[in-house]
């Protein structure tokens, strides 16, 4: 784990995180409740780190044909 300090703009409240992911706040609340996306509680508020949201997006990546073709699957 890095000792790099977290910059304020890397922490998003739920409305900002939903906008960043381009989903509704309701959907993001459900994802957090179902533990699909990493989140934190600070002073009773749910917050998200941008890095965690990017990891969340990466888990939903669908490879392009070129990426798939380039992998040695056999």
C-alpha cells in the first residue's frame, strides 16, 4: 500500500461518483449495498475513491476483437 496522501478531488460523494460512472445514484447505492463497488463511510456519508471506481470499470471491460485475437488462449 502506498503512503501517498489522497488528494481531496480523488474522493467523491455518491452524487459525484454516480455522475463519474454515468449511472443513477440509486444504481450506485445498490452496487455499494451489494458490495459490487468499493466504498467508504466517513462521518456517516458514503464516499468513493476514483481509483476504486476505475478498478470497478476495469472489471466490466469487454475486450475488442484485436485484444482477444492477440491473446494466446490455447
